[in-house]
C-alpha cells in the first residue's frame, strides 16, 4: 500500500485517467533488472526510480570514463574511475528514498543470469554487445520474463518488447549473433549524445506499462527512429517457433569470446612483445583519431581503405614471419581488419589489440 508521503509524491500518476492508485501500487510492487548502466541504462534508471518502481537491480561491471559523460547523464566528472553500478545506485537512492536499489558491479554471465533475471518482473537490456543481448534473451525465455530491448548507433535507435505473452523473442528478429568484429559499438561508430536519452526513456516507459498493466507494450513490433530526420517507423515482427525452445543458456555466448582470444592480444602482452623484438603495428583508425594519439612506429590504413588498391603497396611491405598487431579505438575495427589480413594477405598470425587504444592508455 502507498503511504501518505508516496501519495503526495506520485499524485501526477494518480490523477491520470486509467492509471490511478492501483497502477501505482503495482509499480511499487514491481522488480526491474537493468542490464548496463551506460547510455541507455542511465535515463531508464532515472525514470524507473522517479516513477516509484519498488526494486531496481542494476548490473554493470564497468567504471565511469570521461568519454561516457557526453551521454551517460547519471555521472559527473568526479565519478570518473568509480564503478558505474555503485554510482548509479547512490544517485537513485538520493532521488527516491522509497525505492530499493541494488548494485551488482559485475558482468551478466551464464553463472548469474538465471538468478538475476528470474528474480525480476521485467528486464531492461541496456547492453552494448551482442553476446549480452543473446544471454538476456535466452535467460528471459527460460524464466518466462519479458525484456525491453533498446539499441543505438550513430543517429538511429531501435526499441521493442520481447518475450511478452507469447510474442516474438530477440532471436525471432536476429536468430544468431554476427561474426566477431562485424558489428561496431558506440566507441567505434559514434553516437549522438541525446539518442540514448530518448531510447532509454522509451525503455523505461515500456517497463512501466508492463508493470502497471496500463497501455499496450511494444510487443510484436520494432520501432525505428532516425534522430536526423525525425522519421519513426514501426515494423511488425512475426513469431519464429524455433526461437522459443531454449533449455540451457547457449555455450556460444562464452565460446565466441574464447574463439576471439586467438585473434587478440591484450595491452600488457603487446608491451612485452614490443620489448622482445620487432613487431609490425597497423593502425586502422581514421586520420583525426591518429592525430590525437598513436602507438609509434606504426603503419596507418583506415579500415575503410584496407581492401582498396591504394593500400596494396603498404600491405605488401608486411612480413608474414613477423608478429603483426592491428589496433583501433576499442578493438572492434581491428578485429575486422585481422580477418582481412589473415584471409586476403597471408598474415595468418595477425592479431587485434583487445580494447584498442583505450586499453593501451590504461597500461601507461
């Protein structure tokens, strides 16, 4: 039941026709798991707490970086270096003392996914990688929990509700993950700062509708939004029967990371390698990125030009008998480059710098 203080706090909800006290009490009894306290998670968390959702669990293993501040509005400059989950939980508790907020400063993984998802009523996926999205989906299917999907890149965003009342799952839209290195993240492709603010707020809205029982969740539909043109499209999704029989969390979520290890080298090992003998370094970032910082000496070919005829002369100078390490900003473009070097240029031992320049700077 709502206390007198809560009745005053949520009076704008209580005054809404069709919402009222009963819906607000359902929010108070609700439990939401938010996976990721980044660009999407920050606005979603703010509005879930403000709305009076009774229990919010935030899962994130990362720490705040200065580059996050352009869009992750829960954090300040003073938070750089601190665990995101802990900082987010502290902010939410200060915003609404009636809400229980639990910080889990670790990555969602196979060992904890079923417990965390099963203890919630709704999951909001604010992750930025395919492995976590498939883990969220499969855990939600196995525990019969709905999850609110959001994705952003550049100037475009997506939104949907999966696994709601027999509706489509994430695997109905994307049956399997793309190959490693083929999908850029925000660090690689960039993102307009306000974009996750809008999409994350929409995610909170869908979760509130599900918990309160008010409105129609965006199940069986995929909303596409272009921030540059303000064009909004809604695409209908069909249920794929083969997507639902899931009896165990898939091994390929972790196997994909294991498979990529042979293609990658971490920053500490690269420093040791550089001290042991000659190493061929290739920078596949854009010119403006290289102007800011670079590992020198290194060759430079932006990824978009790697298969262009103009790059053949530079690539011809790389020796197959020497270690070759490719780097970019965060390790996504370099993985794609390694695939090209191995398949088309005979550099079978080429590896990508895991975490890119972000990881390299952290080892200084």
